[in-house]
């Protein structure tokens, strides 16, 4: 039947009804104009009064076949086989309304006064409080703001707060998941707890996106809201099975459910439709209803301010609509229709109705009152001491629906004058006229097109169920609301094209529209569409997105962030016990997406503290590959401490956090040295020293710090960077943090099974410190002997005693001798101290217990015979052997030099003293210079030259001793040099001994 055919009777009659109603309105203008706060307005009373007035105006104007079995309002409800007690049909009590002036002070964004008057309905939009309730989690912690804000943000990049909110939501989710996993075995309702945890995460992401004003973020927030609502309903509703066999099963289940509801003739229509919102309803119905509520919540979020504020209207006496159709029009109709459409899309029909009524255009409000089916409300009557059942809803719903459909069609074809396009959109939505709705310019967006399509499909399903239900009732006798069979049939025929449409059909239909605004061309909307369609569509789109991201075709940071968090959630979801095989491919896609996201975080210095959390969700091998390079640029001690704590908290594999830090430190140490003067510490040297502090924040890392400290010592010493090694000790190991003390204290607390290894670390560290001390003392001796004069002059040398008289000459001579002795004694003692320190330090290295840099496992090996399997240990062993070969021969020569040169200096000093003081022998002179020395003692004075040559000759025993293993570290050339030097020292010793007698 064409539009013209199916409207010949109904539309003509209904237009005549509307014309006569308008006449009554105009006749009432004068009498009611003074009854309101605003001039030129009128009042029609409560909603029930309006309904009764419209009923009285239209009762006798419907076609005869539609009312032949219907009596007037005195219909005998006792004959209805419902089992209900006798009832009196009365108007539903309405709460007392505030005046417009009182309500004008209500905040328009909260709309609290509206919510108090709204009739609760399962099909109404979810209240805003459900979507803005804060997510309570004790784990939502981030580094201090001082650490976060000290980094710069690249121009044109997403704001830091956007990343921060996603990070905090993810952190709370990860910690809550871990906590839930730990106590899952003790929890009776683990699945409910898991669902709540996941919904909290999704809602946190939704709030994060909605707090950003951009359209892209709003669409992402809409997506997260959809996922949270579907997850509440169940995993099967979130991962919808879109396979063809599943669709066939759903259609069979849906047909059976329709017949089941049609047989409930003992229930009133509203109760019948209420079964569609029960848990017993087919998944097809429950999911469609939820999608409608989701879209209404999305539109509720973007409601314009003041949308529910009543307007002061003025009726237009010469309006075009009034002239052509006899319908009154006001100067605010366009604005009110726009607000009404916004409220209608947000699922707030009662508020749209109240807006018209409070704006004193009540006849427009009636449009929104017809969708609720006929039902009964239980009311206690205290006076009569009984329970009464009041009638609610619209017993002419089929006629109302058909009227809305026809009205929308005529407005779309411009057969009826309209105030604005929103008016036609309202009729199209209420009448489930999908064709008219999609043609309406005010509904040309993807979200609105989605809404009107799902609502039309769902409304058509309701109408079909009620039609079957009414057929069963008509077969059993007259029931109220069953007299409009013709309208029912005509409406079902008009909406047959979208009967039982699946989600995929709805998405495909929107793609085929000729309007670009209704295409989901942005990635977030496309992802939403795939989740609406089903699981296989989602998986295909995930593969498509990750390919584009990796190829740089989808480089938007915002979408990459959105995509990563979606995959993280899907990966968690795929481990659910109800999903036997998980979600195919999600694990691999998640890992690839995370690596792309980590590259974004690496490019932003201000996002340093987020890298560990996201990297921790990768496989262990990937973590070891990608995370250490991300930590290299972090140099602040506070930031490093935070990272170490994060590694401990987020990396659940035992000791993985330690391995990560080891890789970071090792990579810095292996960067190599700058090719500059080895005696000057460079920037790279300082970085190497500083990187050891990565291991200073946790007790379990301190022995690793000692290990890498030894490594750095080996590198410095092999490169000849003694100044850098000494600076490392003073500025890093012995600074205010006392890293050296912490390391050595930690070593003493290890168990016996690893005590040998720890002792080796400690021994090697001590060996390096001894060498540095020996080098320092040797250099101090070099400076001392270079600046010490063996034959000093005295001030009184300028006085010639021979020119003095016999009394003064001896006195002057004694004074000169005493001053010379004091000067020689002071100089000799200073040099003796330096020489003693150098000799003892060098001897301590050469006679180091077990051999300098020889560990337990390689004490008897040399570079040629070393058999070490572990690569790191092999490298360490090789470096120690190289150091021994490089340093020990030099230390032997240094020892010989200290003893030989000191002996020579002491010999010159004694000879000078003997000559100038006319001493009888060197021994007597030693007793004068060294007050602690006595010739009868077994010991020798350190001021005697033979004392030093004797010590030099003793070194040969140390060199050849296997306890110190010095010979294998020396070449044949070095050993020959030792022999030559030792022979010269023996000759000198004999010469010094001869002067002793």
C-alpha cells in the first residue's frame, strides 16, 4: 500500500481532529490568557487532563470499524480476564508543579527538578550519575607533580593530562586485577568482582575521554561507554557472535519469544512489553535495547545548556501554519522543537513533554505521551482501605504510532508545512519512520542515524509483538486497545523492510546512505561499528588498524593511545574462563600496538614515568628488548628511584626488574670512551660513573652495583684513566649517599650458598682500591722526592765562624750544626713517610692475598689456559688477566724505584751530614738524625740507605712466590728487566753496607 493509499482515511480524519482542536485553542486564548505568569499564554492543566480532552475531541471521529466494539470511558473492566480487582478509572495523581519562576532558578545542566518528576523506565536513558561516578581505587598513584611537570611537551602533541588520565586508569586496572587475582580463590563471587573491575576501567576511560572537549575524544568516550554497558550485560554481548549460524539461531529464538509473549493474553500490554527488558528475553532484544540506551546516554552527555528551561512564548496570529492547517504557532516553536529533539534523542521524553507544557504550549506536549502502552498502576487508597489499579499508558497506541509515521512521511515530502526540520525529525523518531528520519537534515550524523535506525527496528519489534498479542486477545473477546487492527497491519507493512534487522544490516544500511555526514569515517566510530556488528568484524578491523599504524598510515597519537588501551582490555578479556580459545590474534596485535605506543612515549620526555607500566604488559623477551633503551635518558635520581619502584611493582617475573636495570647499566658502560686525554675525565666517564646509581635504590640490587663498580674500574684501568677512577671513588662511591658502605654491608648478609661469589666481588673491589691507593702514594712519593733537597743549606751559613773570636766562633758553629740537623731531620722524616706509604701500598698490591685480581675459580689459570663457559664471566676473567699483565710489572718497577731512589737520596743526605758535621761514621750520624735508632738494636733506621735496598731485595721472594702468581703476569722482557734492576740494587746494597762499618 502506498503512502497515499494507507493515509486516505486515517490522515483526513486526524487532520480534521487537529483542526477542530486548534479552533478550541484559539477560542480559549482570551479566557486563559490571564491565568499564567506570562501575558498571552494559557493553561491546559495536567497531562491526564490533556489526554482526557484529546479523547473527548477524537472519540467519535475515528473510523467506525475502529470503535465498533468499544464503549465510552465507562468500559466494564470487570469483564477483562486479568484477575484484577474492581478498579475505578481515574487520572494518575500528578505531583505539585513548581511555578515557572521557581523553576527558572534550577541549574539547567543538572536538570535535577526534571529527574524528580520523570517516570522511571527501563527504556529511558541512564542517568548521568552512572557515568560520572568516581572510580574508587587505592592504587591510582603517579609520581609527584614536580617530577611530571619538569619536562617540556613538544608543540602540537597531545596534552600531558590526556596521557595522564589514561595512565591512571590503566594503573588502577592493573593493580585491581592483580589484587583480584590474589584473592580469587577465597572469593565466592569472583566473576562479579572481575566484571566490576573491568567496568570500572572502561568507565574511567570513558570519563577521561569525555573530559576532553574535542569531537574525537567524545567519540572515543562513547565507545568506552558502549563497552562498559555491554560488559555489564555479559561477555557474550560484548563479543557478539556474528556468524551466520548464530544469526539463524537468534532469529529462531526471537520468533519463539514473540509467540510466547503473544500468548500472555491475561497480562496487560505494558506488562507484556516489560518482558523484553527481562533477563529471560533473547539476547537479540536485550542487546538492541542496551544499544538504544547507550546512544541516549551519549546524546545526554552533549545536551546543550538550558535545554529544559521553559520559554516565554507569544502566539503568532498570522503564521503560515495557522492559515493552512489551523494549528497555533508561537515565536519560540523552532527553539522548543530543537530542544525537544535533543531531549528525545537523550531518552528524556517526559522532560520534552514538560518543556512544552511549562512553556504554555500543551497541545504540542501531547505528541510525546502516546508511546507508553496500556497498563495499570497499583495505588493504595487509605480512605477506602483497599488497593486500586489506575490506568496508565495509551490504549490507542497503534493509532498514535501510525499517525506519527504518516505525519513524518508527509513532512518529509513537503506535503505539510513545518515549523522547522526538527518537528519532522520528532515525528519520524516517534513513528519509527526510518526513511523520513534518514532524509531529515537534523538527523544527518552517524550517531543519530544509528539511533533512529535501532529505535525504528526495536519499535517495529514492539509493534509486531503487540499485534500478535492483540490478535490473541481479539480472538478471545473485546479488550481495550485491540480495536485498531487496521492501523497495526498498515504500520507493520510500512516498517516491514527493517523487521528483525541484525546490527550488521543496520551498519551496512548507514554506509549506503548518500549523506557523507552519516558515514563513520573516523577510526573511533569505525571501531564502534565493528563492536556493534560482532567479534569477527572486530578481529578483522584490529588487524587492519595495527597494519596501518605500523606503516604510518594511521599516525594519530590519540587513536594509537585509544587503540592500545582497547587491546590491553581485550587481552585481559581473552583470558576469561568463558572464552575457551580466547580472542584470536589479540595477544599478538596488543604486543605490536604496545611497541608503537612505547615509541610515542619515548619521544616525549614528560611521559617518562609511563614507560614501565605499558612495557610490563609485553612478553618477557620483548620487555628485555624494548624497555632498557627507554630508560637510558632518565638521569634524575628521583626519577630513577621512581622507575626502580615501578619495575619492582609491575614486572611480576622474578628478578626481571634486576635484569632490566643490569641491561641499562651495562649498555651505558659499553658505550666506550671519548678519544681524549686519558688524564682528564670526560662527559662519558661521568655518565658511566653515574649509571651505577641505578642500582643503589634497592637492597637487592646493591651486590649488582658492586659487580658493575668492578666492571667500571676494569674499564678505567685498562684505558689508563686513573683520574676518572679516582673521581669515581670520591664523587660516586663515597659521596653523601655512601654507596660504598651500602654495597659492602649488603655483601655480608648473603647466604652461604652465594657467599663465595659475594666475597669474590668484595675482594676484587678491595684489590682496585688498593691499587688506586698505591698509585696515589707512589705519585705523592714522586712529588716528595722531587721537592726534597738532600743537601739543604741553613740561614747561618753566611756567618763564617773563622772570622769570629774564640768565644763566639764555637757558639756560632754549634748553632749552625744544630740548625742543619733539624733541617735534615725534618726533610728526611717527610720523605721517609711518603716512601714508607708508597712502598707499603705497592707491597700490599703485589702481595695481595691469593694474588691481585685472582679469584677463587681462576687463581691457577692464565690467559692461555682459562676455560670459562659463561660469556660475561669469560670477559671479566680476560679483563682481569689483562690488568694483571698491564699493572703488576709496572708496580714491581715502581717498588724497585721507590726503594732504590729513596736509598740513593738517604745516602746523599748522610754523606752530606757526615761531611758538614764532621761525624765519625754513618751510624753515628744516623743516631743523631733518627733519635729512635740505636746501633745496638737489631732493626735499622729508615733513614739508612741499606734499609731500603734490603726491602728491595726482599721483593724477589714475592715475585717468585706462587701465592701471588706474579711471574705468569709478566713477560720475559719484564722478568729480565726485574733481574737487571735487582742486580743493580744488590750492588748498591753492598756499597751502602760497606759505609755502615
